[in-house]
């Protein structure tokens, strides 16, 4: 297992889905106790995520940021300032994979189709074909790339 320190979780929307993604952050912190996790979100889940000890920073981006050049450049600058080494896309959409790619992370983990949609898999350099059926379990399978079972 590598010694990664800076992680980006690109799970933008739906409060319930963000809550179901929290086990991903918990598992990262368990495997990498000194890890710093930045979570990027575009919904009201930011208030909940800011209270979680497994999440070090939360960046709330404006809706539609990907289609507005000024917003896109601002988001890119903020995420790159964090300096993630690993970007994880548990959402499987173009906006989440684009964020992972724009972050400059050398390791970008996402899903293969059909879990990945909108051609989002093109921007991940490590892809997982999950075997589990529950959303939480499928997302945790992304961590196998990092040697986390």
C-alpha cells in the first residue's frame, strides 16, 4: 500500500448520496491515518460534511460550474491548491470525473460502465467494475486500487 496523504472525493450532489459515501472517507482515514481529505460538493450536504471528523476540508462549488469558464477556473485553482495525489469519483458522472482530472491528481479512481455514465470513465486512469449491489459497498470497492479491502 502506498503512502498517499492528500485525497479528493468528488461526490457533488444529493445529500443522501453524500451521506452514503461517508464510509469511503472513513475507510481512507483508517488506512491512511495522516491523510487529508477534501470533499467537493455542490449541494447542501456541505453543512453535514463539515461536521464529520473524517473530512478535513469541504469545498462547495456553484451549480453548473463546469459550463461557466470563470467558475471552472476558480474551482480548478481551489482544488489544485489542496494538491490531491488521489482523486476518487464515486459519483460516476462527467462533472465528478472532470473535477478529478482538473485536480491534477496523478491517481484518478472511478468506475467502469455501466456505473460510470456520460463517458466519465475516460478521465479516470484506474477504473473498477464493482461486484457488489449496494451503493455503499460498490463505492468501497473503489478503494481496492489503493490496497484497501
